[in-house]
């Protein structure tokens, strides 16, 4: 993967270290540092059960400023009570000592097993003793936060704002327990664009909603989902504010970056052999369209049929039928790829032809309800024996 | 399976025939006949997409009377439009010709592949040409309606009403696509109890809600789910009416019979190696308790952990956390079998001991939220590679 190309924004430095959080043998801590204080924004899991680092970050994000992110893989520091919260604070303290920056501007993220305490004393010693920042790359950081991921996930984009080039680069981890809203998923977005806090928050919410909230692997939602953005302004553009042309450019670029990462996460879905795009058209509202798309995208029977290259549209329409939104089954059209398998709710007798479409690496299932004009798309993947193996043996 | 014991109510006769609905080689049509007209009650799928036989039965059940049930496996007659509805009518007509009874008192059920038309001409000829009713047993009928089931499902109970013995016997099919509410599931209940239509409806709704609506295999819901009851009164008891002691006896016996069948369905869950009971206690309402229990019972991560004998309570509490009902994570206790793995939201460090409990054929996961006094239980099963194999290859 050494040939992965990406643009890097100005003023961000990285280091990765081994702390044997779960077991020795790999760098499992990533530290991201902005040479100047950055505007910070974040979105977090909506699970009632929130991991300690999420609770800490949710407090700190209110300050609107960020200087660093310290993240570990191997242990989620979730369901760890008061001790877990103190451990998250200690992680940030260690990074603030190492980086000589305010502890309140350090964000923390953890991913891995739930319910076990962090080996915080070892982590604290190792992090606070780091002598150099900048000896690793953003790609190294992407590798350090991987758990069941099979490849590091990185994406970037550049925009021109009044003659100044601003860069957005982001890394993510996530392969399982992926579900709306968001995923077990960490994503760190770094940009040198100058932007106001309000505009950054607005852009992040929109971009997240169009990307990570539109993917699903297994319907489960994590306790640790976190997307953090640091915008340090070193591109020296005129600060972007909401409602401007520059804002739309920034928001669209951010959406593209997050969508690229979201697609990588689905592609890397545990055990997945193919990406499944569920596109719902002709719904009465975007909410309805999303409900239908998620029901299909999460259906085990649809996911296994896609895996088996079976154009089993009966499972698709049955999943829609239990989604909780009314419709006329005999107005529905269903396509697998470009082949219409159902017209007005009845078979077109093209299942064999449609099955060929299911051999592709990305399969699109389109459902048109002919009720209205709203549409929505959800990305998912097929369900395979390998998913079972990975998740039956995860902790052993 | 010839040593299966069951009680049979008076006045019911059976026949099974081969019509090669999907392919030749087995008896795939069951006909159940009451020698006298019976009080009839039914509950049906809440899927928006309802199969033709369901639509027909929903009309006929309003008449409150039933004489016969004709059911086929191999084809669901779902998503088959006007033709499908006519085909369901033809099935009932064939049975009414054979049995010399009113067509409006014949109920129809189908299970199998969605979207393909029934081979109705062959079915009509074969059914209407049957010369003898009574040459098969109720167990033969249970076998004829099997699809991916690995064993026939039959249960019975007897009650004494004022010195008269009334018998309830029922058969069911279902192994996949099992989900609240109900399952891909056909269930035919036969009883010689005398009971009013209102009382029978009330008893069936209660018994169904306590049994079939409390099981899940894969979160999918079928287009064909049907529970039909015929009560022919030949036990000659004083007709049971609502609110009486006899009514409660009948309702409880019916619940027991349906619960036995529900447990068999879960045990026979496609690819399942063990039954998973999710018991939620201490919720603020039964609705909340049921929401939590279903979220855990349907979680792929929990189901794979149970398969892998991993007491991964983090997945259990994370599933609760995304169920949509608020709670305090640090008030929660979780048990695997008799081993408390979580106390007040924190690990008791007994995961290894708890993993031993997961080696049993039936695993109970108990979650106490300590919010109130309501409880609910949902039955499910583990998720295995075999489920994927069965459902990836179902139509091939």
C-alpha cells in the first residue's frame, strides 16, 4: 500500500507508537498534531452507551478548539465507568505533556474490545516519553487505528478559495459493527482551510449525514463512533463562513472525502465479497426512502442472496413490506443492476439475466415505489460465512 | 420421528398428496378437514406485501366459519398479482369439490419461493381428484408443509371443561425468515373445544402474542405468515365464552401449544446450533422491555458471539444502547446463564466462566435495567456459517 497517493494539508504532524494495548507487535497508538491551534468540530455515536473517550470529547468539543488527537486501537475503553473516563483523561494528559499543548485541546479516541480497562500506566509512560512528532505519516496513523480492517483508509481533496489552495485529508477505520447512524468507526479529518466554527459544524453535519450515516454492514452501532475535524487555517484563505460559495465548495469537498472513506469501509465490511448499493426512488419523502433503503440494506436474506448471486427480488420486496411504511406492492419496480426483475410488482422473468449482474464487485439494487419524487441510497455489503467466522472468534 | 406422541381432537381428518409444486418426489400438499363446520379464527402477517392466500383467508375469516384448510409447500404464491389471487381461489375450489363443502369455508396457505406462479392446473386436478380423506395423519400434514425445516413440528394439549375433555393439536412450519411479528410460518390449530367466535379470537391473539410474536431468527418477516384455528365443538363442552374460568384454561393451553411450536421453530432456525433466550427485566414498560429484547435477539454480533461461545457482553449492552430507549448504562446487570458478567455496568471479570454457559443447547441472556418492574422475553438462535450457506443457495 506504499503507493497510496494523498494530499496533505499544511501544519499537521504525526507519530505512531507501540503500546501493546491488546497485544504487542504493532504500532497501536496514533498521535496527530497541528502546529497551530485549530478550529475543532465533531460528531459522535448516538448509542445510549457511549465510551469514555466519546464522553470526554463531547465535553471538549464545546470549546471549539483542537491541537491534537490521540487514538488507540485494541481496546474501546467503553463500559469502563469512572475509571475509563479518568483513563481517557490520562491519555490526553500524556499527549499534552509530550506535545506541550493545553490538555483541553487534545481529543481522544479508542476502538477495540468493550469492557476491559486500558493498560493506562504503560500507555501513559510510552506516550508522554515520545521525543519526536513528525516521524510518521498520515498513512501510518491510518494503520495504527485499524482493528479488523484489512486495509488502511485515507482520502483527500483540494479546493481553491480565492487563489489559495486548501487541502482536506482524512483517515478512517471501520469494518464491522457498521450501521446507521455512523459506524464503529473513527474518522479524523485534517484541513488547513480557514473556516469559522459555525460553518465547520454545519459542513460536518451535512457531510456526515451524506456519507457515514448512509452505510451499514450488520445493523449494529458502536459505542465509540467518532468523527473529528481540525481546521488550522494555514491555507491562509479568507475564513469560510456559512452560506457562501466557498462554504459550498468546502462542504462538497468534505462530503466527497467522507463518502470515499464510507465506501472503503463498506468494501472492507467483515467478510464482504461485494458492495451492495440500495437505491430507493419514488418515495413520498426522503425519510421514507431511507427507511426502505435501510430495511433492504440490513436484510440478512437480501445480503445472503447477493452473496449467492441469486436475484431474489422476493426478499427485497418482503424487506420493504416490513419496514413500517405503506405502499402498493403492485406499483413497485425493482432492478438488479440494469435488469428490471419486477414491473408493477410482478416478475419480468429475468432472474437469470439479473443473476449475472450480481457477479460484479458492486451491485446496485434499485426499488421504485412510484409514490412520489423522493429518493435515498444506502451502501451495504453481502453477508458471508467469513463474517460469521470473524465475529464468532473476535476475542479469542 | 414415528414415535412422536400427540393427542388428536375429535372430528378432524387429513390427507396429503404430491403435486410437484416445486419439484417432484414428496407430498407437498396437506388437506385438513373437519367433519362438521367449525368456528374459525386467524392471525396473519403484518407485512405490507401479503401473499394471495393471506388476502383470501383474511376475507373468509370474517365469516367466522371453517371446514377445511388446503396448504402447499414449495411456492408462496406471493407477489403474483391477480393471477395469484385467482390461483388461491382455485386451490380452495379444488378442495371444496373434493370435500363437498362450501368453498367459502376452505382456507388456503402457501409457503416457499416468492414471485413465481403456482402450477395451478396440475394442483387443481390432483386435489379435486382425491378420493379419500383420512388416509394421512396430522404428522403427515406437518411434513407436507415443511420447506427448509429439518423436522416436522407438532404439539398438543388437553383440558377438562366441566367433565368433558377438549383437545388442542397444532402443526407448524418455519425455520427461516423468522421475525417478530410472527415468522415465515404457517400454523394450523385444531380443537374439538366448543367456543364462541369472540372468545376464540381473543384467545388466539393473546396466545400468538406470547409465542410466535416473541421469536426471531433473522429479523425478516414473511409475506405469508398465517395462524389458523378451527374449533369444531365435538368435545361437547359447554361453549366457552370470554372472561370465564374455562376461557382462561383454554387460552393458557393454546398459549402452551403455540409456545411449544415457537420453540421448535427457533430450535430449527436455519443453521442454528443453539437456542438463545433473551430475558429483559427491570424495564419501565413491557413495550420497552420487548424493544430491548428484540434488539439483542436480532443483533448479528450477539448471535455470532453466542455461536462462538464468547460471553461478549459488550455487544449485548451496545445492542441495547441502539434500541432507541434511554437507560443508565451503569445501572445494568447482565447474566449469561447463571453467571453475572456485568454488575452496575461494569465487568465482573467472569467472562471465562460465562463462556462455559454458552456451550449449552439453550443459552439465556438476562439483562436487568433496574428502571422499573416490566419484563419481556424473546427467543432467538445463534447465527452460523450454515445459515449463510442455506440462504445464499436457497433457490439454486
